[in-house]
C-alpha cells in the first residue's frame, strides 16, 4: 500500500472466489486461468478472511463468484453460513446444467437460503456460450434474481429487445454490461460513441443515471420491466489527493482469493489488512443524474 485507505460508506464490496472451478469456458472470463492449479485453495482460509472482513466492515456487501458457486452446494452453504446477517449477499452464477442434478435442486437450494440472499446474478448472453438451465427455472426461484449480460461485438436493437422480453415475462431485471476492459476513467461517463447506450435508448425508455468514481449505471424501462446498462473500470482502486494535500488509495472492491488471501484490486495487489482497519469512509454515490 502506498497511501492510507478510503472506501465507500459501509465498506468496499467483498468479492469471494469460491475454491472450486466451473465446467464452462466463457470467452470473456478472466478467472479461468486461476483455477487451472487448485494448489493452496482453502475453504477454511476463505472463511477466516470472511470473518476478518466482517470484523472490519460489518455492513459491507459480499459477492460469491468463481468458478461456479453452485457447483458445490455443500461448500457454498458453509460459505453462506459464515456471513453474518448484517451483510447483503449476492451470488454470481451461470445457473448451468449439471450432470446428474435436477434444476429443481438448484432452485430449492437458493430458496432455502432466501433469508441470506439479497440477489442471485445470473449470466445470460445474446449468444449462447454454456449449457444453461431452461428459462422456466426463474418461475421456481423465489429469491430476487437479475440477468447479467455482457455485450461484445454485434448487439442489433431488435436482438436486444427480444432478449429483454425473453426475461421480461418472468419479471427478472436485466443488466447489460459493457466490456469493462475498454473503459477508462476519462470515458466512463462519456456517452458520445457509446453504441450500446444508443441502441438501448432506441428501444427502451431511459429513467436515470447513477454512479460513482469507478462505475455508472443507466436505467431504462420496457413497460414496467427494469433494464440497466452498467459500465465499470477494469480496476477497483483510485488514487486521489484531497484539497489538504493528503493522497488516498480509494478502494471499491476487496477480493478474497481461492487461497483466502485478501487483495485490494484485480491485478494481484495484496491488501494491507492492518491499514484497512483504519479505513476512512466517504459517500459512495458521487454522481446521480435523473
């Protein structure tokens, strides 16, 4: 760490990488290589780090990702049980088809943890990359869900609208996501030349824009169906100097890796845990345009 830490009110979002892989090979996944060698992966050390983050920021959000969190329901249950009720908890999943496992088992697992889960974020895309559970599974899931769709290449408006209405019948909100590897601090709020934004505006009614230094979210509606467009930077630490001349490392995400180590960014930067115990909080929503 070069400077003292600041973070959002409540604490940086804690992204937990489950210590087991998925069976998918999505072309946009940046995590797959990390699962090639599971040496050192530890469920117990991950839970130790969850307890550490709960101690420091008892109201931060936890996001379980991977890998595929639902690939090992017993391990995921232990992880979920280790998070106290003061936290919001999210799961990122592809809701894939598992050999020898009925789709109803996945729905029952999620519903059985309804008191713990804030939202289940399900990856679905304009072009099919994995063997997915049938859409009707959303009729059986009683916890809040959201579709996450990363947009690459072609995204003709008529195809976007078909996708929106595919999940609109299940009342599942959709978040279209830009290719974050192409987003810069200068372009984050730039609308000129943003073809995704232009296409969504051509088929949906815009309602608001909200965000912070590191990410922004445009909201739209199709009737009463919520659709959003999410842009974020490819890193989660911003270095900033305040009017008093003090320079800060401002953290928006903390990562718990598969071996339980705590990172302060997506590039392998290890977090100074003792310094984070002295973190200063700032408001999260720095931009909001209606």
